[in-house]
C-alpha cells in the first residue's frame, strides 16, 4: 500500500485529490495539510511514501516545505503540484529536492500513475515536461552559464554512465533493460549504485546533476 499526504491550502482541492486517490486499492491518503508548516509536521509524523505538495501555501510555501522535508532525512518523496505558468517556482523546487511534478489539471489516471511512479522511483514523471523544466532551470543566470563537471560523475562505471543517460531520457527500468539487453533487476541495481555514488536521493536529482555537468543535454 502506497501512503500519501496531501498538502494544499484549498480544502476543496484536498477533497478532490483524496477522492481520486482513495478510489485506488493500492493508494491510501494518511493525512492532509493546509499550509507548509503543517505539511512538514505531518510528514515527519506519518512518514508517507509520497507528499503531494502545492507550491503556494500560507506560512511556509511548498518549496521551503519541500526543502525542510528533504533535509530532515525522511524517506518521503515530494511530488509538486504545479502549472506551466509556475515554471519559476519549479526551478527552486528542483534544487529543494522535489522528486517530480504534476499539473493540477492533468487527467485523474495520469495523477494516479504519477503517484505510483514517484513511490517506486521507477522513472522521471512526464519525461517531456520534466526535461523541459530541467532545461529551463539550467538556462537561469548563475546555473547554466557554464558547465562544471561534477567530480562525482567520475565514480560511475561506463555502464552506470550509460544508464544515467537513459534515465535522463525518461526511460523506465524495463525500457532500459530492453535497450541494453539485460534484466530489469540488473538495471535496478545499476540505478541504486549510481544514486549512491552521486550522493543523490532519486533520479530527478541525478538527472539535474547530469545536465549541470554537461553529461546530457536538453
């Protein structure tokens, strides 16, 4: 069972999200939060698999709440609720440690799929959207002005580097396995190893590092 916390300052939005998620037999909404401070407190208390985090909330916004949740060391993955009009917020969410993004107006089946994907850390969410956001993030002054190769990339084996490039394309473990002609279990092992060597918590952060270092391009 995948546990979810919904953080949004609008009660009607929370009700709608809860209704959608709890109609799925493998998803359970364990708590709700109406602002960023409450989101942090409730996440620490319940340690949900996924936190659906709105960006604009009272007291502490979703970006700072994400940052504090990630720094606290809990295993929860933060899935940011956003729109295309909020790209500027998404750049900060990436740096704060968000594991993915979903659009508020996306179809319910895509939302459910996104929650499952983030819980399993299987692949990037909506590859085209996530890659676009990362690319825009790197274009910001002070971020994409010059490429600085992160020394941690040198820790990767040739195969792990190859897997990271494929992860950046939004491929799942199964798709990577098919392309490399290995088992999904082997790919999962490579991904776990490269995340450990890069000292990042999930695939999104690994891909950001790869973009920043010029290992992959938009």
